[in-house]
C-alpha cells in the first residue's frame, strides 16, 4: 500500500520515528523504497549536489519537476514530496497553486514543501492546501533565503518565540508535517512537543519525530562537505574513483575487453 501524508501523523501518534532521505533520480529512489524510507523529498539541494551550484537558488521549476518525475517512477509505493524552488511561489497565491499543481500533475508527487512561516508563506500554504494539495512546511534555517540571512546559521533559543509562532501558524494553515532545519536541539524538542503534526529534523537534534538527510551526503558523494549534523554511512566517492581508475588502466593496457566481453557469431549472447 502506498505511503501517504496521514501515515506520518499515525507514526507520530504511536511514537514511531519517521525516516526520510532526498532523491533525485529513478535508481536512488528505487533503492530507498526497497530500504523502507517513509517518504522521499525531491529537494532543491539537487542544484548543489547534482548540478554543482553553490546554492539551491538555481533549481528552477522545470528542473525540479523533471527530477520529481524520475523519483516518482522509481518509488511508486512511497510518499514523494516535491520541493518548491525559489521563485515558484513568492509572487502570489495563484502562482503558488499553479506551480504546486504541476508537481502532482507532471511530476507525480504526492505533496509539496515550501520554506518559511511568515505571513506570506502561510498565505501560500493555505492556498495550495485549499486546492487539494498536501503541504509540508519548513522553518529554521531557510536555504532559499541565504542571501538575506548572510550564511548557513543555526537557529538558537533566542528565536524561540518566532519559531513557535511560525510553527503554529503553519499547523493552523493545515500542513501535514514540518521540517526543522539547523535548530538548537532543545528548541526543536519544544516545538515537536507542542505540535500535533510531525516534525522532521535536519540538524535539529535527537527529539524531532523524524530525520531527513541529503542522500548524496550520507553516501559520501559530497566532497569536503562535513557539517556537524551529518553522518556518512559509506564513502562511495573513493569506491567510484577506484573503479573508474581501474577501468581506465585496463582499457589503456588492452586488458578490457577480454574474449568473454565480445560477440563472436550471429545470435551470440
């Protein structure tokens, strides 16, 4: 049975931890579904980890929908959330609804995620939900606002009142869950305890209802990127580099292909 937004709420009510990762392609999504993640986020982080950009700001709508479609095909039985990129919802509620519809109609997503909990963001969230599309919120560090805040900074307890206000405003608007990014652990714990919807932490400590990380990061495919909250479960970049170097060596030395890799007669398999 395909995962849905209600399944996350049920997990929170039962005290079960929610597991999530990002994905940007068919194969990765397929493996994540097989591993049993609860939902997949097609994050705008693809601008950085897939396209090599310095920020997430260049992940436009067409790129996001293209990758969301691939992920949806790879994980047909898993809840897929499309990350609405910078520029796709800032102008108006109507723009937000129109672009959220594209994530479901063209990308095959089950829900969308928006950054921010200010008055404008809450208005966009309400409009999208009123159109029949589930929305995941996102507060704390907001990568799409990086030019305004001047860097990737942890949100500490001195921002408690604002964080709680934004969290409750989003919950009142009808979100089914909220990402807490780079928030002091005790503040994230308080928000989690006060909300009825699930919280999904990234760099927000141990007491959120669930965790999400960027898949490239946990696989060791993000170079020197080593924030405190990240755990690398394997160093794939070294393994891939070794395999490619061996291939180069064998081709240049005439060791590949060998007889078992060639076709010798018509119909040979």
